């Protein structure tokens, strides 16, 4: 699997810290209002989140290597089965309360719960597709998305779905160009007011 000259491969446990770093870097505009003055804890929390997703089953991560095998240029998570919520939810809550304290953890949990998604057996779900700023506009996002779709097909899925914020125009253009079509929308006063995300669009593609 290749995105132009960059190699896409399955992630392993040692990649979790780098994946977490990509996610925090790529979604700073979302994480800053959530973590506030404790942004220094966001990387620790996200690394725990990624590790828990892998440990609880259901989510496989793909990564694109940069100019060396020790550097990651991008990553995407692909959900092909439901996770064990007892592992994921409890582990994430412990990490949030330990790093943020109870009031801020409750606030973070509320905002991070959007957009809402329910697993469907015939569909794979693409999440946290992110490319490092220094590697953008080189076909890496498209390569990761294509690899995610290949994984979905290999898992016997009929469709692949994803959420994107309505104001993320560059991502919307990419998904539409790759054959994704809007199925539904979610609105949230909280994410609109605090994250400047008025709507989450759910897009779907038939494989």
C-alpha cells in the first residue's frame, strides 16, 4: 500500500505515541477548548486513548511513514468491529480524571463524545484521519483513505462511513472526490459554541 512515494503499513504498539502526537497536532483547534490550560496533558491522554482502542478490539490503525521508518507522516483508525466498552470507556475515564481532575474530565468527556456513532456490522468506520502539517498536499490523506477502504473490503464490509465537521472544507472536498456522499447530519449547541463546529456530516461510500 503506497501513497505516492510514501509507504502505508499497519501500526504496531510502538507507534501509539507518534499516532497520539499526530492527532493532537492535527486537531489542536478542537482540543484547546477541551483541555484549556492543561493542553500539556493532551498528548498523554490521547496516547492512552489510542492504546485503549487497540487493546479493546475493533479498531486497527494504519500509518504512513515519512522520510524514515522512525517518522510518521500520517495515520488513520479503521473500526471493523465493536470495541469492548468496559475497557475503552473505563480506561479513558481514569486517564481523564487522573490528568485533568473530575470537573474538567466531565467537561472533556461531554465534548469528546461528539460526533456520535453506532457500529453496524456491514460497515467500517474511518476515524482520526490526520496528516502532519509538514507532509500535507502530497497525496498522503488519499493514500491512507484508500488503504482504509482496502482493509474494510478485506473485512467483508459493504460500506465505509466517517464523520467530518461541516467547516472542514478541504476534508469534505477530498471525501467527495473519493466517492463519499452525505447520509445524515448531527447538530450540537455545545460543539457549535465551544468548538465552532455547527454540524457533523456523516458520509458514506459503497465498496
